[in-house]
C-alpha cells in the first residue's frame, strides 16, 4: 500500500476542503490512478513563497509518507471549459517547489490530485 502525503496551496485553503482530492485518493482515480492501493498519511498547506515546504515534506516523510502529491490547483484552474493548465494555477513557482521538496526528501513527488485537466499527463519527480 502506497502511503501518500498531500501539499496544498494557501491561496485555496479557505475555499477548498480537499473533498475531491480525498475522494480521488480513496477511489484511486485522477492523480492517484497510478496506485493499486494507497492511504493518506497527512496534509500540509504551503504558504507563499514556499520556504517551509521542504520542512513540512520532511515531516510527512517522518510520519510514513512514501510519495508526496501537490494539489492540482497549484498549477491549473477551473474555467467554463473545466480544469485547464494553460493559464496556470495558484503557484507560479510550483515546479521549483516540487523540485526542492524532492531533493530534500528523496521522495517521489507528483504534480496532481483531483480535477486533472483534460489530456494532462501526471508529472513525477523521481
């Protein structure tokens, strides 16, 4: 069973209770379709400009997380067409933050949870 940590964006935390992220994880769909079985180990909120994210990720790893997912809202946004990545999400530095977290923890990091944009291929830092 793959043990998952999730990092979300502070810019969406007052609007989103992560309901669809948790549903996607439970049902192994969207960003979690790559796992045969998985369980949630913990969730943290990244605060701009992401300076403490590496420390938060290390805590997730210490608590048993084997992979860290970054919420889709960090790189995509909801439009009348559905979720799209072309105009970016809440975080303009998401790739750099993911890279730093991966380097700090040596854990695989996956960009995407629920609401994946149409045609989006999961990006993984390994």
